[in-house]
C-alpha cells in the first residue's frame, strides 16, 4: 500500500549552513524562503483579496492564454521564419484541449497564474503514447509538489507530489516540466512579484480594513452641532433625524442638546488623508512589481492616447515576452532539436509598429537614392531573394533614376560609361525614325521575374519536403516507421496523400504576391513611355495582369500535377521516404530551369501587350511596327526569319505558318509564344 501523508504533517529538511569559505548556501526543497507568501496565501490573501493583484494577474494570464503556442522548424541561415507545423501534437494540446478536464485556453491561463503566484513555480506532467506522441498535459498542485535534490552530480533526483487523497507519488525528472522565474541564489526555488510587493499588498489590505472597521463602528462624526439652551424632545428628535446617525450616515453631523448653537468640523484631518496616499502608493508599487500599467487593466482615464499607447508598448515589449518565453521553453524538448517553440504575437499591433516604421523610412531612403536595393532587402529580411549585383548595390538617384555605382568596377554594369559599339550582325538595323523606347525593358523584367521564380521554387520544394516528413501525412502509411524504426499502430498501407503534401493553393498565392507588382509596374512604365514617344495623352495603366494571371496559374497547376504523379509513382514503387524527398529536390532543380523559360514568356507578353494597349488608346494613325528577333543561337528559325518584317499597327505578323499580333502572343500556338524573347520596334509614318 503506498505511503500517505499530508503536507501539514511533513517536516521540512533542515537548511544547510554556509561553509567557512563563504560559499553561498542553498535552501533544500520544502523550505519556503518567503513562507508568508506561499502559493496558497498568494491566492487567498493576494489575488482573492487585493483588487490590483487580481487585475494584474488576470490581465497577464488572459493575454498568455490568448496567444497560440506554435512549433516551427528552426530558420537556419534564412532571415525569414519557416511556416509552423499545423499538425504537431504539442499544437493541439496547447491550443485545443490540454486534457479531458481542461480546454487549452483555461489550461494556459492557470499555468500563467501559477507562474505569477507560486514561489515553487509550475509543475506540468505530460503523458505520451507508446509511439512518443503527446496525448495530454496535466497541472500538478504547486503547494504539494517539490523537487528532491540529488546526492550525485544531477541537480534533481526526482519530484514528489501529493494527490488530493494524500497519496505520495514519485515522478522521474523526465516526466515533469518545471517552469519558474529563476531565483538568483537557489536553483530549487523561483521568485514571484509578491515577494517584492508583499508589504504593499499588506498595507493596501490593512488600510482598507481599518476604514471598513471604522465605518462599521459608526465612524467619527463629520461635525458636532451643540445647542446652548433648552429644546424639547420633539425638536431635538427632528434635528437629529435631519442629520442622521449610524453606519449609513458615517461622516455626517451629530447634534448635541443644550445652549447656544456651536459648530465643530471634524470631517477632515491630515491623518484621515493619509489613507488616500497609502492606497495610491500601494497601487503603484503592486502594478510596478507585476509590470502592468493601469491603462492595460481597463482604466486609461487621465492619460492621453499617446501615453496609453506607450504603456501598451511597454507592456508587450517588457512584461509579456519573458513571461511567454518561460512557458514556451518548458516544451522545447518535446518539440525536437530541429524545431523551436514560441508564442505567436504577430498580430499584436504595437509590436509591428517599429518595424513597419523602419521599413517605411528605408523605402523612402531607396527612393531618395541614399540606400541601395540590396541594403533594403537585407533590412526587410528577404536578402536571399535579391541577388548581390552591381545594380542592386548601386544608389539610384531620384533625378532621372540615374544609377550611382557603389564600386568603380560596377560602373560599366549600371551604364555610367559609354558601352563599346555593337558589332554588325548582318541583320536589318532600326531606322532613324524609330520611336525611342527602352529596348531592354523586357530583358530587365525577365531578370526580375526569373529571380522571384527561382526563390519561390526553392521555397516550394523545401516546404513540400517538410510536409512530406510531417507526422500527419505519414500516419497510416508505410513511412510511419521512418521516424524511429519501431512498429507502431499508426503504420498502415495507405499511399502518401500527395494532394495534401503539395500545397498548390499557397503556391498560387505566393506567386501572385511576388510577380504581380513587378508585372504591373513594368506594364505601367511601358504604357507611359509609348505615350510620351507619341506625344499623346492617355491612361498610364494597362490591363495586362488579367492576361498574365492564367498563364501563371495554369503553368503552376501543370508543375504541381507532374510532381504529384512522380511522388505517387515513387511511393507505389516502394521507394523510401528519403528517396522520395531527394526525388522531390531533383524535381525542384528541374523546375528552376522551366521557371526561367516561363519568366521570358511573361516578360515579353507584359511589355508588348502594354505597348499594344497604349497604341490603341492613343488613336494615332500611321503607326508601323517591325519584328526584331533576339540575336543568339537559341532563337527559333521562324522568328529569326521574321526579323525585320514590318506591319502596320493592327495587322498580324506572319511567323512561319502562324499569325502573331506581337511576340509572346497568348493566342498563338505555344511553340511560337512560350519563351519568346523577340520585341517590336515602333515608328510613326506621316
């Protein structure tokens, strides 16, 4: 039969005295340094009795309970955090239901309150399945749980806890998660705000209690009215009733019979006013100990909007981060070495303001020509998406967007020196009457689109591999044993859920977010440039994106389907999870090559479609266009043969056996449009 005992009958071990060489002593488990403020008293005489302690603890714990706890892969060398795991067992326990008796919100609130009130800290007992998955987390009573020091090299031998029935349980160190604010001297103890503010809590209570007792004993009269002379009983009773007596009339006037009328004011004395001072100071000290400004308790009176905003910023930058970090760190071992546990505070507005303001200032610096594009990308956290080139290192002056190279060697690359003459190629040269348009517009856009797609390709590939290893997607498949090599009930014969592993919806969203601004900016520039060359007035925008969007989304759908087919085929062939992951990375490398071809097509369509729309809007007559093929060995024979072909505006070009409105025409066969790098030269015949 297990031994039973009650904490009030158990004597603590004696404290060890300091040695002669002045080595700091420590207090063994079971001896409370601040015994008057044990967790039971902290709740009874603190939180349940003092309004400011209650509101401070309630405010901090409510915010902690509202924050979702997440698990994500460690970022590695990237400045951009990786997306969190949405199926980690710890996520469910800390955000949905911690145990059968408590939801996650209530559980996190209790953990937070105990951390603020318990000197011993918070003791959590997780329960795992045979496969190692977290099933539930329970709170152990802090007043009946203690760490037992080890006699060896380990700090703790085990934990002891007493159940509600008085049964003593011994728990291994691995079975308990111990959270506490570390004590500067005692590794077996924590520290709470009440140890610093306990006197203020007592003063606040006793001053209130004194005044309550004073009122309950009829209080001191607010004044005395003495009447010198005779007064019959009816008149005296009427006068006394007019001023009243008893607790409900505390502080009112008292009438005494006899003689002339005299008045003595006793309502306000310096001693009486001391209560207000003590109460105000106690409030300030209690809230300072817990780190909660009064405006965060719901009372912002007497403060300007800016002051209340500053108090909220202080609360979220100083008080909440260490409190949340202590709780999250307790579960770090349960998340694994490759993951990190954190509370998500990304939606807290005051925490986003400094970074938003700094990025806004940096964009203004880029526009003013005092900061480079590369420098801004590093500050914004996506330097890995911007190549370190002479153009990105240069300072682009606002006047005419002239590039100021950062190095002498960068000058030729950014066009600040006269380029060497282009050797004759034997092809038709542009006549002098050609409109002055940027001949490199499509090439420049092509490079930016290619860079963006290359970065996205890497991100999609690694995310797919990460989702491939997720327990949620491996459960029920033969790959479940890859985690530990032991047979488990979660192992099955299902195929990999490739539709869930490949997140095509996120691919589309990220591709649109990355490419659409580049395409719309290039289209606007092309439209403005042609209007200026023609001397016409017209809108500076072009509806190019509706044409580009289907090309991009259809291409992504085909790539995702190809990957899904390869992944499902590899799974059916019996390849290991590591082999499927490596094949996925091979697919990612081949996708990078296909992305370059797609970038060429999108860039050509963007520039040529925008100029075509601008020409239609200008309503100028006499516009003539000439096909200019890209002069290298990769140009299609049909396109190379069409070099120099001239057509009036509105007439298609004959390219091989097909008719194209312009290079990259989306209505043309893919063999004539996809990857096209040709361009059109424009002139105005009068």
